[in-house]
C-alpha cells in the first residue's frame, strides 16, 4: 500500500529497513555512475530514492524528469539526505513518461523566471513546489473564510453569473451570446446577495468568480477573479462590517498559521498575526488622503489627492508603525466614489469602507440603501433611470432590512500574505486581455 | 439586544415576563379588533406577536405583510400559540415598509402555485419558508461535500470559467465577447482538474458554476448549474471513484440528518439513510439496459435501448427493492457514449460510471486517459484533431498519473433529496432559454 513521502522520516525514526511503497513525480535525478539518486515528489513533499541499478523507462530509455513512477524499497536513515532519511529502491515502475524536453524546468529556481514564462507554461509551473504552495495557502483562506462565516450563522449561496446588466454601472462588462440575446457576466453578486439577505436568510456568503472587462493590465487586476462575498442584515453602519471583517481575517490568519507554515516558509513569509485585525485603525477617507499626502511630500514625492496605489502603501506603512498592524480600514468615502446603492451618512459621505492590507486594497464594502424612497431619489445623481432598475426597485419595495456587506478579493489577499508582486501569480489560470489559455 | 425567534420557546420554558427584542419580517397579520396577532419571521423561524394596540407603519397606515420591524416585548407562555409561546409587544418600529400589493403571497401555500410564477417572482418566492428551506439544505450539501473531501486530503481549487474551447466536444457552448476575440463559458472544469491532479496536488475539488447551451427545456436541465467536481490521481479503475462517492454521499446524508430535519420536514422528506451508499449496487451498462427494458415491458411499456430518464427510474426502483438503496451505480458505459478522455476497459467499454439516485442521474465520472499515446490514437475516433488539443497534449506529455474523477450536479442532488419535481426549483436564480432575470 502506498504511503506519502512525508511519512518516511517518521518511519525512519523507528529504524531502517522498513519496506515501503511510494508514488509520485520524478523531481530530480543525479546519476553518480554506479548509483542514481532520484528525488520523488508527491502531494506531501519530497524524498530521496537511491537506485543501485540505473532506473530506465519502459522503452529502455533514461528516466525523465516529471515522469510518474511507483517505487518499492526500504527506508534508510541517512543524515545527509533531506529530511534525514531516504528510500533504497528495490523495484520501480514508470506509469507515465514525460518528454525529455519540457518547456519549463519544474525543479528550478522560479525567482529567476519571468511571470509571462510562468503563466505561458502554467501546466508545468504549477508543479513547482513554491508555486504549488500558493494554492494550498489559497485553499485554506477559502476554507477558513467559509468556516468562520458558517459559525456565525451565515448561509452559503451560489448565485447566477449570467445577468441582464451590471449593478455597478454599465461599463466593464463582458457580453455573452445567450441564445438569441445578449447577457452579461456578473461583476459581483451584489444584487443577489442583497436579495438573499432580504429573503430571510439575513446572513449570506459566496465564493465565486467575478468578471471585470477592464482593458488595462496592472499587477493589481484580473479580468476574472475569485470574490469572497459577505452580506448581512440588521446592521447599524459600516462599523458592524469592519468588526465582522476583523474577526474573519483573524480566523483566516490563525488557520494559516496552524496549517500552512511550510508553504509560507517557501515564500519567506509567515502567517499574519491573528491579533493584527483587532489592532487595525479605522481612518476616515479625508484624513487618510491628507495623511498619505503628507507622507508622500515628506518622502520627496508630490501631493496625493486620492487613495491611489501609492497612498495605499503609505497608509499601511503608517498603520504598521503607529498601530502595529499592516491592516487599515478607511471609511466614509465620498458619495462620488461609491456605487448608487451605498448608504449615505451625510450629503457627501457614505457608510462605506475599504480594507488595505500590506499596501493593497483587499476589501470594499459598506452599508446599502434599504429605503425605496432614498433609492428613487439617488438614481438621478448617478445618471441611472428607474425603468432600468426594476429588479432593485422590486427588492426595496418588498420590505428590506438595513443591511450591508463586503467582498474580499481572494487572489489579492493570497498575494499580500505571500508577498507576491503580481496578483496574477495567485490565480490558478489567470485571465487578462491577452491570456485565455491554458 | 436582538434575539432570534427560535429562542422564544426556550425562554418561555423558564416562565413568562422576560423582556426581549426581536427583528424580522411581518409574515402574517390577524386583526381581531381590540387585539392584533402578527407572526414575525426571522432567519431562525416564526413567532407570534400580540399587539393590544393596532400596529401602524410610520405614515400611520396599516402594517403591511413583509415589512421589516423590530419589536420589544415580553415572552408569554401560550399553549395555543405556535411553539407554545408568544411575545406581548410593548413597542415596535417599522424599518422598511413593503408595498401592500406584492405580486406574490409569501405566506401562502406554494403547492398551489405554478413554477413559472414562483420563478418570475423569485425575490419574493425565496422568502416562503418552504422555498427558503431548499437552499439551507443545499448549503449543507455543499459544506458536507467540501468538508469530507478536505478530510481526505483534497485541495479546493478555483479554476477559470472562460476557456478557449470545450473539452466535451464543440457544441452546447456559450460564447463570450472577450475584448477582440471570442471565448467560451466552461462546460466543466475537466481539463483544469486533470491538470491540477497532475500538478502534484493529486486530489482536488471545486464547487463552481458550469454552463451548457442546451436549447431544450426539461425538468432535469439547467443552462447554468453548480457542479461539485472531484478528481484524484493514482486510481486503478472507476471502482475507486465509486467507493469515494459512497463515502462522500454517506457523509452528506449524515450531515443533512444532523442539521436539516426541520427543512426536510417542510417537504415531507427525511435525510437519506447514510447506509444507503454502501448498499448501492454496481451494475454494468449492458445489464442495466436489459434490466430496465425488462421492467418497462413488464409494466406494459416498450423496450428500452438506452439509460433514458425512464430507465433511470426503473433502475432506482429495482435497487430500492433488491438492495434497500435508492442509489445505484452503473458502470462500463460504451465508448461511444463517453467523451474522448475516458479510459477504455476494452475495445468497446470504458472505466466510467453514472450514479442514479431516486430516479435521476446525479453523477457522471470515470477514469481518464493518462497516456499520450492512447490519447493520440483516440482522437480520430471522436473526430478530434491533435492540433486543436494542444493543451491536453502538453498535459499528457508532461508526466500524468493514472487518475479519474466525477461531478455531482448540486441542484439535482438537492432536488432528489427534497423530492422536487423540477431541478430549477433547486437553483436560486435559474437560467433557461427564456429566463435571465432576476
């Protein structure tokens, strides 16, 4: 029966000679003449195999990197081997032979490889243990996000990604040929999550793809991304949402620390401090712009008039220095910067917020309008017409609790935790203007 | 501080008079002259409120059904009230007034309402407790599916839904205008889950939308559905997959029994027996067709030549009668009925299977080709050209373990567990040829 490579050093702890069976990928081959060292990779890690007879593939050729083999042998303690143990191979079988001229070196140092090469060769680059680790971390982020919300009585929802129009405004939508008409790919589950809060579920979450037809290509944007959405009823203001996100991020950070130290270490990263979200300051938009602008001027740069990427970095630096947290919440965004459905706190400001983490916006959220009257009065300010908003109108006319929510960009959070330079690195199969394969 | 309606009977157990605060939807109003009974609905259930003064909305009008209110009052034991307790209202506030002429009666008996009416009024029909219950059950199905697979070392993946072409063959694809070219909406994550097994993750799962541009409208089909996908490496045959699905379904059934008895009871359903998957027989395609055909003839119908919907019902009846399980696995499908990537067991048959549950196919799966040579030889049989299959070719040339997987249709499983006549009932916002709203 097959065991995993991670179990070898445990077995070696009880002495050499135990017979074992392993299966996996040929990660590295060192032919020393009489003896051949093969590093075998499986889902749990790496182990060294020692062949006293040159291992050949079924056609009698040399074993190739990335081929799939099963091997039977005996565990041997060897302090010089990685993990302090190796397996003396007695027999092996090649289940699938990889071609010898693979276009990407899986066992190489990816810090020397450009992102385009990594993405062009995605099927192979995902095999690199450091790159693979990104997605083990991401899986735990999604798991912890979902588990925390379920523990708070949230219901997981799965809403349609084919919609009749955008709730965020009409631009940046991909069109789909849907039988004899055109529909759009959803930019967010905004309308649906509000409708489901109002359906009586009160608290809902969804982890699903979202689409933005943005033409520009930046290290911060993806045309298709995984949106981790939250919405809940009976809130007072955006402060309730900020509190929820504090608890949510703390749980995610805790779970990463518990489950992903090995993967994080490959990126010289550690799980963020679960205490950081509690310590994160809340600063209003106006003050945040002023603070970032002052920091920019002090650093020899120009004044800032908005929370642009540079300001996001300054604000996280400030928060880390002054509050011991690389997370900062900015609230009270001006109405002109927020979608029509945002709940105003006064004539110009809104009950909305962003979360900035390690220099990048990872969350946008806010309280939403729940009054039909306010909705009708707001539409013209945003150039929207009531007749185009009939579903929203029906929702608000049917009895709708005060509510709000937020969305965390899954790839952005993953990227900031690992310190990835480009959010595309945190997408299994990223889509940008030029890339839809593989 | 607000409490939930489900807590009222508990509080009443310790005696009357306790002050409480509730919030929710006005589910029902009975004006008895001097006294008004209002049934309040929240995410946890219903409770009766007793008003000695007629409750009015902020404009002084009569309180309307589905309006959102908060209420303060005292718990009173009342054996005649549902749950044995009610709340004597002392003050209340209307947070959002529903219009009096709502197009759908939320508190009505939905067994008398047609599906089109239910779906046309989805924002309101989802508020009906019986309809809402469908999606609480569905959320637990997704949670249990994910938890079971994580416990078996599977990694959750999120793959792109924008693809360059179909892996199942070229028809039934929706086209997306993607900047200056056309791409397709993924019919399944087939290629990606195989690539991720081969990436070293070995065991992956995904719960995500899948798209089929099928023109016909049946009670079994959705144009957008939630696919619960599984794929794993180092299997021998489809029998390993069947065993995995047995354990997976048993866990889902167990969790439903533990968490959803109330929701299931609304549909006169109970959680399926967690022992049923273990007892489910495996019958090969040829025998299954013969058996179903014989049953059809015996029932006064015609012969059957395929596993059509009628045959699916016959086979589940047979399994229930002979094996005490409404689940049956059919394996060894002919090659002509399966996609090119299916692993053949001989010249005409494949290592593939379907799972039929309570008369409906809920799963399709199988072992896949992992040999490049077999892949190249297979393509012409399916009218496919190697030059159109370069990503698949690269995957199989890079070293690929023997592997396989399956997908469970989330809406289909939900529908069969609850006994819903149409799979659309189990989709929050179903999409069909005519329906893309709301």
